[in-house]
C-alpha cells in the first residue's frame, strides 16, 4: 500500500464543503480524473465537487454523478483574458474550501492561486510553487518511480487526507440522445442495427505513436473476414486523409467517422465489440466503457498511459526499446520511430484474439 500522506485537511472540512478540480485538458486526462472523483464521493458523499475544463473536453464528464457541476473556460481569442478574469471572480464567489490543480500549466496555476481557496494543492513537478499551500509527491506516496496517470492524479487527494484504498475504475456515462444519434449515423452509412463492429483509431498526436496506416487497413480486412466485425475508422476533424490511407490498405471502402462530437464518441465506443488504436483519449474512453481493447504503444509510456483496468479484455502491444519513453515529437534514437514500426501485424492479431476470448466474441467459422 502507498505510504501515509504528510498533510491532511480533507477529513476536517465541514459538511458540504466545495472542492474545485482544475483539469482544463485533455480528453484522456479528463477521463483519468474519474477514479479520484468516485473515491472522494464514496468516502465523503457530502463533499460538493466542481471541475473546470476547456469546453471541447467537458462533455466527456457529462452525467458523472460524483460532480455537482462542470465548469467551462475558453481562454482563446481576443476576449480570452476577460473570460479568464470572469472565471476567477466566479470561483472566488463560490467559497471554495480547496482547489486541486491536476493540469500544471501557467493558466491552471493562476486560476488555482486566484480561486480564493484556503487549501490549494498541486504536484511537486509543477512550476509556480507560490500557487500552492500543499504539494503532492506521488512517487513518495506510492514508493515507485513509474506511476500510472490515475495514480499521479489521485496522489493529490491522498496528500490532502483521502484514505488510501483500492483505486476505483474509470467512468464515463454515454447519454441516451447520443446513442440515438450514433445509431442513426451508422445506419445512414450502411451499418445495419445489430451489426457487430470494431472501432479502429489509427491517429495519435505524434507520428511516433502511429502504427502504419496500411497495417491498420490489413487489420480491418482481417477483423471482418475472421471475426465478422465491421471495421469503423475513427478520426478527429481534418484527419480524413489518414483514414483514407487506412481504407486503401484494406483494399476496399470502409466506414469512416471524422470529427464526432464527444457525446457521440462515447456512444460509438459503448456499442463497439472491439477497440484497437494508438495511445489516445478514445482508448481511455473505451477502457472506461469496458470494451475489449488493444492499445499500440510507440514512443509514449505504457506504464503511465495503459488502460486503467485489471480486465483480461484489455491489453497493450509494445516492443521494448531503451529509449522509451521519449517526448515523441521526433525519433531521438533512430532514423525512423522503430518503437511503433517494429510492432508486427502478428503481434496485434494475437493480442486481439486474447481480448476477444474473455469477452465472448466468437471467431468466424
């Protein structure tokens, strides 16, 4: 078990105390906050939890029963500073008992400092120590050097006095209207209701995390032929060219969904019989929804970003390299990113077979 924290104010907060969590971005990181939210409310249901995110990420937490409110802030554009000032003033009016900064940016530190909360908690890796009254040291808490993102986030609450018990799973809550919208969208694209499908997400924020698109295309054909799973390609807005490359690799037209709204993304993944993709936000959503899941890792840290689950239907594929993990913006050790390119199609297919077996997805005869 982790060691006991050195400071603890949470147990002494009055009933109904309001806590603010500053998360701002990104999609996957927002999902990774949910175990801490659940742990807090299981321990003290009276606490009133608010979270602050950028608008494009906020919908991933919609319907979470552990949150009293989801606050949004868009700091972009000429009027961005004014919106930041108004948000800081609104936070002070809430009479916050504590503010937890899980983001670590300059803006999040500023908002934490201006929140008016008497207790302000950040991580020891963050800059701007003046913003905090308490600093968490996750490696000391867990007595390990390499931690998962969930552990790094919940460490702030352990430091503040949350009892250290088994960490809850990830949670997301697809909404009924989004389920209806996705079903209609898939039907318009030729996927009949009741058809089992696999979501393939070949996109990542760095090319060092992207498995070759033609291999995803070959995998899509194999999933359809061997497992009867209709491949659905998933990409963000403006990523259609990459999805087209996957389709070319499959040798046929494939159903492609580009730029789905976050609520529909949740509903799409909820209905999938399998998710295969690179290290990304959708992978964490699929893990939260307990979908059979295979995540391919290149330059990023699979210990920190693997699916947060003990399910046998979740696994990662990664080949060991001494240079891993790295920043990922370029390959620092080779002429090309061998870490992701070295993953063989056979490795991925074997991983898929393993996760589909406990999920009860039969192989086609």
